[in-house]
C-alpha cells in the first residue's frame, strides 16, 4: 500500500508502512501508591499490568485486578486497554478503556499511579526478518516478534499457551509450531473443549477401560504418542479434569477412566484460550499450577484491529488459498476499505469477507464495491432491525419489549459462545440453570449455534 491508500476518507499515516527506526523504548512505571518503584520497559510489543504474578508489571495493590491493563507498544507511545478491571483505569477525572499515551502521561489504577517514561537503555525484542512463519503471515512488528519467538521454541518440548480473541489464528500458530518441530511427522490431534460434552471430556482426553466388554477407549494422548496434542479453549476444562491434565503434563502418564493401570505417553501439549486464564485463576475457576505448566511459553496473539498494517499481506495470502489454481487479485481501493473495518471477528472474518467478495466479482478482481458493505452497521435479523412496538397498554408493550430483548440478547450471546451454555452463563453472569430456562422460554434451547445464521 502506498501513502495514497485511504482509510475511509482519511489519509493513512505513512508511518504505518515506514521502515523501522531507532527510538527510546517506552516504559510504564509505578510512581506512587502500593506498586511504587516497579516498572516494565516495553521491549516486547505486548505486555500486561495487574496483580497476578504472571503480569509483566506486577502491582501489589488490592484494588488492582488480576490482569488490569493490556499494553501495546506503538513506536515511542503506549496503547493502553483496560482488561475489564473491577475499579477501572483513570486519566485525571476520566475513566478510560482504550487510549494511546505519550511519554509524560499518567494513569491511576487502584491506588497506584502509572507514568509513561522513555527508557534510552532498553533494547526492543528480536524481530524476525521474515514476514511469514509456516502458513502465518504478518509484516507488523508485533507479528514478527511472535515469529521470532516461535522459531526459537518450536524445536523445544516446552508447552505453549496461545491467548487471543476468537478468529485470530491460534490453531494456525500451533500447526506452524508443529510443522517446524522435530515432531512434524508424528500425530497432531486437536481437541476443542467447547465441542465435547462435559461428561465425556475425561474419556476423550484420558481414555476409558470397559471391563464388561474387555476393551478400552484409547485417549487422544495415546493416539498422539510421540506427537502433539492441541487443546483449544483449555480454560473450559472442569476442575477435576484440570487436575488430571496437570499430572499428565508433569509425569507424562495417565490413568484411563474406570481403570487403575498407569500408561506412559510421550506428547507435547499446546493449548489456547480466548479468555485470560489469570482472571479465571483469580475467580477460582482455573488452577494456577496448571496455568504455569501450560504457559511455559505464553504467546499473546493480537487482534486484527491492532495490526491493520498486516491486512494487505493477509489479503494476498488468503486470496491465493481461496482462488486455488485461479488468478484472483484485489485492487488498492478495496484493500483500503478493508483496512478501515475494525474486524471484531479477526482473520476468520476477513477470510469470510474475501470469500464473499470472490463469489461476487465477475472479472477475477475484487473491487471496492465488492467489499463496501462488510461489517458496517447493524446486521441483525429483520425482527431485530424493526422499530420497537409501543402500541396498546403499557403492560402489553413492556412484555413485547422484554421478550424481544431477551430473544435478541440470548441469540447474540449463544452465537458468540458457539452454543456453549457454561461459557454463556459466565459471560452473562447468570446461573447456568437460569440461562437454560430462559433459552427454553424463548425457544432457543437446542439450536445449533455454530451453524446459526445471523
């Protein structure tokens, strides 16, 4: 993309594509309050601040959340995002959730004041010279830092925890790691915890002995012996299963459900989560010792909106995959349109948009008009888009409004959670049994949400 590429009707800052330059690394320092004296230099593109010991900047402040802030280095500035903290993040009298700050700015978290400073002695983390790692692509500093880290750890047997929003490519990263590892030719098995009923997860992971039939159901770890198991959404594992997984990771052995014989296995475990497990630990829903064992290496996968400079490269890569043997290109104006979109669904949403555009184009070139409607505005059902019905008595109108709200909210919630009732109950902060009754009341229980059209 050139400097003429537009973002909506505004010229994109040419620094987006400027060559890397030397600059003072920003540092976030606690200058007063319980955390005073501690600081983190943003040598890596991403960092976190909070009370939990795994944060890059640990603040021993009771009013600071387990993970309070997510930081992203932007040249000499720091992009700060509140990670859903309890007591908020304050800039003077203003509560902020997402802000980019320059040197000298001060924020208050809990009873601690943080200041953005310049660290002339710190050196940024290693950046890969390549804009790809396996099937992954990215020109941004954030992604090339990740590529550099993955290249170093792929050859090890360390467990890796990938954390990022849905659609950011966590499984693709795991596959790229395996492809570069000594286990590349060995089995690679994916277990999506959200798709396995809670009553069966132990059988799937650890196998089961069937004395009456005189047989066994082998576990995925046995099937992947010598290879790799990738556990997607590991944070959804029940507490009892977490204990068994910890034992397997520590001893490389398992005991099947209903059995007593210990079986040795040789597996590397990679895992992913779309939620910060440190917050789950704080609320007692995830074992801290298991977290540390899974996260021997932590990879924070950035949202697509935080690496928009990668979109042109992603478009070219995705179009090659979509077109297969055909020739399919995209014009600069169409790329500019895509760059302007926030992409809440991340790379997965971008791929879907390009697939639709590829089906619409008539000349093997995707034009701006082919992607002009992507992601902008509210795209609910016709009922959700229709005006609120306020006719009749107050009681009748209120009942219709409540029914419409519950149906709309619950539909969006279950689509977002891919039909996982346990996950949805936590996100909505309502009891699981109450959510189930609401779903039944609105005739939404039992719907296949992973295939449900919006």
